[in-house]
C-alpha cells in the first residue's frame, strides 16, 4: 500500500473517536459508514495545524452571496473569502480533472451536500412537491426530502442478468411526468451501486427534465474517486439547455476523507439559480476549518488522491477474488467509483437484512441494505476504503458468520 496512505493499523484506528470507530464494541470490525481508514493528505494536515497554531477557529466569512460582479469597489470583494477560496480551488481542480470550466464566482459553499440539497429543494419546489430518486440509493435521499416537506417519487434502477445496474429511462420518464413533481435528484457516481453514469445517460436525463420542466439536482460527491475504465461527466459540463435549471453538489469530504470538517460546494447552472439561493445564505455556512482543508485538498493534494484511487482499484478487484473464493453465493459487481461495495446476499438466504447476521455472528458491521430502499432487501453495503489486509479481514468474518448460521 502506498506509504502516504498510512498502514491502517487496527490498533491505531481504534483510537479514533469518529462515528465509525465508536458506534460498536471493540470486537466489531466497522465497515459500514462512508469514511475511509487512510491517513489524511499531508497538505490538509499542514493547513489544519497552521490554523491550530493561530487559534483560527472562528466563523467562516458570512458575506451573503450577491452574484458575480457585485460588491465591487475599493476595499470590497465580490464574494467572501470563504466562497472565493473554495470556488477558485474547486474550479481549478474541475478544469484539470474533468475539463469542466467552472465560474468560481458562481460556486457557493455549504456545510455538507445533503444540507445544500435540502435548501435547494426548498428554494426551487413548492411544499409537497414530488422529488424523483433512483433506489437503491443513499438513505438521506429519502429522509432529507421528507424533512424538507417534499415527497419522494421512486424511479428504481434497473438491473441486468449480470447484476449491473443502469438507469431505467422509461420508469424515470413516468416518474417525471407525474403531476406535482418538481425535481429530479440524481446521484452520480451512484451510492451504493458505484455506477458512473455516461454522457449519453446524462443527456437523456437532461432531455427528460427539460421536456417536463423539472429541476435537475446532481449529487457528485464521489466524483473525485472515479477509477480506470469509467469517466465522470459533470452535469454542468453538458452542452444542454437544462443546465440552466440544474445544480451540482460537490465536496472534498469523500475524496479526501474529511467529512467531519463540514464543507461542500453548490454549483448553480445559471445566475437565476444563484439568485434563488441568495436569501438562504445563512443556512449554507460551512465550517471555517472545512474551507481551509478543502482548499488544501483541491490545490495541493492531488498525488494523494491518485494514490487513494489506485488503492481502491486494487481493493475492488481483491474483493472480487476473495468473495469468489470464500463466499461465492454473494453477488458483487465491482464499483466504477468510490469505496462502497454493494453485495447481493439473496442467494445466500440471509433474509431481508444480511448485515444483522454479519454483525451478530461475524462481528463485522456493514450498512443494512433495506436502508437504501425496498430494492435493498437482501443486500448489504461494505466499505473497502481501507488496507487490503482489512478488506480480507472483513470477508473472513463474513464467511465465518455464514458458517455459523
């Protein structure tokens, strides 16, 4: 394993106080929540250490967003330091990584992607409006839509005989055509199945959202972790009219393993979209330390990110081999992005929530499949953002659980 990622020594990891390492007793191997075990990139550590040395623990700059070109004049900035720094750093990263020309002045900052999504939904849809989602999908897509006073409308992913998922465009069109639907919330790359939607997929989605006049919101939080064989296409990079009614949600939190620092970005596709969010700026304040860490990530931690992606590529293939050798009854299609493996346990006869058995009899914690929607029955999500040794330990414990059952 690349030395910049650390050793993922289990005794060392258990000293951490994050949710992943305190949710279960010490004999349980945690492989559930979306948090990697790797050491954080050194430029991020340096940025935070400097802040600690300066006692720089204050608020982020709270200047409200007024749009590109506003607040100009002597001694004034068009946007706050927090927004300007995050926007410029992310824009450079997006142009380098994906060829996406982002206007830094249009990028807003937020505490996290789901908070930003909830605020955008509140701004662009009416109370009670339908929001289309594609289960099995990240559980907060259900809960945050409901808490926002909207209702989710399901357009489940389709699945081929080999177990690979794809967008069911017929189901999507039927859902978007329903009365009262206001928006489509798409996950790309998709959590939990790990698919990276193609340009053709996104163009068809764009056509449908334009035809039915629905807002398009795209959670792109896992986009820095796309692996070889797949290409991330930012929704805002499409040459399509619907981008004017779209929002992209981005963050360094998953790619650089800093979710606890609470910082994300919102990229509206038009000045009109930006104006809709202007009254909500107080609900979109990030953590000051999160901004500092995110800038260090986008600006100075690309070699670390490359090492992570390479390790995840190795781990996803390792998991294929280990499951074939030790638990061939489990279905698994290697993800195209990220560090979350979606396991089909239905042929193993483990009931609706296989994670229960793996925890009880194997002392390994996976995410319960049913939390991702009805389509997650009989499934579980395994976190492989760790060392090959701990991937092997997780599979070994799962195999033990099946033998004991």
